């Protein structure tokens, strides 16, 4: 059985004085005769160069890049070609609506842009702006579009805010999210790029620089947290010494504590490789185990006596682990290569200060 795929062409006239066309064919499963769509954006190379350093390198009249060379050659054709020079961006994987929105903004075609956009649209625009380094040129619109979604930034399902904050320089949001991901992230096989952001899933467009930084921080904190409970565990495991505060030298309560501690750690998989576990899970699990031991010790009698105060070191362990995790610093936006540290918004009196002065 054979199948054919038809291609629909959709033109988007971004600029009436366009000197080139940009082609985008989003990846689609063109099976069973399903129609694919190629979007052709008619744009001004000059406007793209003005708003995007990446396009400036690609298309500037003085650039030696292949695309710039081809564009110049196309404009010099004699007789002039009736068709515009075409640049194919299909391999970029950009969302067609997000790309159109960025192009409209870079051309000052504000009448084509909405006041609000969906969250996924904001994410897709962040991807485009990151790719073409045009976050600064998009700032007025992005500030407007981000505002309704900021209240959701730390809620489950909005993990891609990390990408948005990184691209558009929202340092406070970025740091709050990195702190959350450090607590709730885990590693697979210890590989830095195998970070699993809980609820975000593996395909969340988070740049590798951020993933690496988060992974390293998870490893660093884990290397401090895990030895804390293992050191206490090994003290109770050593049957040549007594930890009992009530009857020094007695192992009665030690054996009770060790038995519950061992069973709890084993059931929680905390005696194995813990890198696949989140830091928050480790702290919560140890806390539950030690609370269970404390409850048991409160009602148990050893040698006819209560040994409830023998769990004071365990209670201290819980507090120390919780304090370490809570006090772990976020990752600063400035520390991540490529992060956009948002500059101060100029005031009215600052407008002319950047224009330069010339004495006559």
C-alpha cells in the first residue's frame, strides 16, 4: 500500500519591503496522505540583523557567511530575479507561531501581536529568542507576556519557566526554581546530563549548562547528606560499643534502634546507590525512619527502664539534614554561561545619554 504526502504552502507577509523569504517546515508524521505545511515568512534581512546578532552574522551585507554571500549574489542578479532569496530553517525545529511572533516584533509590526499568549507559546518564544540571541529586542513584548504567568512559576507543570527565566534574565524566578530542582532532582547512572527534573520530563528544553550545574549541586549536597545518616547507622551497627545514654555499656536499646534503622533504610533503598533518589526524598525518608524509632522508644522498656532520651542523637540528625538541605543556595543566573543578566530599565532622562555627543 502506497501513500502520498501533500505539502501546503502558507505565506506570512511580515514586511511589505521584504528582501528574502524564510522557510520552515515543522517535523510531522506525514503518513497515510497526511498533509504537511511549509511556512514561508517574507522578511527584511536588515530588520532581522538589527534585532538579532545571530542573523547579523548570517545576513549582514559585510558578512562572509554563506547565507550573506548568497543573499548579496541574489540581489545582484541581472536581470533581477522575480523571486526572493530563500533561507530554510526547517532543521531548527522552531514552533511556526512563535517564529512569526518574533519576526513581527523585530519588524515593529505590533498590530499583528496579541496582548496575551499561552504558556507553551511563551516557552516556544523563549526557545526562538535563545537560538537567535534576540531577547533584548523582544523585551517589551516578553515583559507583557510573562506577567500573567509569573504567579505559576513555582507550581507543578510550569517547570519550563526555568528556560524562560534563563533566556529573559528573570534572576529571582531562576534562582527559586533551581533551588526547587536541586531538592527534587535525581541522577541516572551518575551522568551529569541525565538529570531528571521531577514533573518536567526529559524533553523540557532545559539547556545543558543548567542541567550540568544542577547535577553538580545535587551530587555535592548528596555527598554531604548521605554520610550523615550512614555515620549514625554504623555507630549502632558496631556491637562492640554502646550508644545507650540510660545504661552505659548496655546494648538493649542499641539493638532495638539498629534493627528499626536498618530495616527502614533498606526499605527506603538508602543503603544502595542514592543518586537515583531525590535529596528531598532522602531527607524525608530518614526523618520518617527516625520518627518511627522515637515513637517506638517512647513506649518501650529496656531492663525495666525507659530509654526515650537515647534518641536525642537521632533527633539531632534529622534537624541537621533538614537544615543542610533548606540552606543549600540556589544557582545564580550569572553563574550559568549564556544566561541573560537583565540590565536596569533606563528612565526618561537616560534616553539621550546613550546617543553620544559631538561638538560643532
